[in-house]
């Protein structure tokens, strides 16, 4: 992943989101050691303090835990915590945009039902 230095999102937020997406994708499963602050700072070419801030935020959110002297690890309930946050964001922000788009496009309940069927079929794959 690369960092967008022109983004309105802070670098630490972008890195935190990347780590959360890795957890959601199963690349970083619960109990897995998270890359060290030093390694990620080198990878993203950012200051170590930026990574310390990222890890502090993730630790405060209960997504990672610090085992002193060993490193940071994905918490056992990280996936649940991330999904809860993502769902809240969706319902608070993106859902209203979706509803507006449905109205503008004059989508019918049949159109939406068809969409749900496609989603359900994709879940089976």
C-alpha cells in the first residue's frame, strides 16, 4: 500500500485503515503479530512517531494489543470491532448517499430486490 500524502486523511489514519483492511481480508488474523513500528515506518517511508500514533489509536480501539517486549498483536475480537465500526460508518454516512442515489435514479423495489439477489448469489461463491 502506498500513502497519499495529498489526501485529507492523515497518514496515520491511512495506515490504520490499511491494517484494518488486512484484518478484514484475513491477511492479519487474530493473534497474529503486527509488523513492527520500525518495519512499517521504513516500508511507508514515514516517521516512527506516525506509526506509534497509528498503533496507539488501534490499541485504544481494541484492535491490536501490546505485549511488552514482544510487539503488537491483532486482538481476538478485532474483526468484530472493525465490522461494528464499518457498519456504523455505512449507516451514518454511506447509506444516506445510497438512498439519495436510489431516488435520483428512480430505482424501484424490484430493482433493489434484484440487487439483493445478486449480493446473495455472490455470498454463495
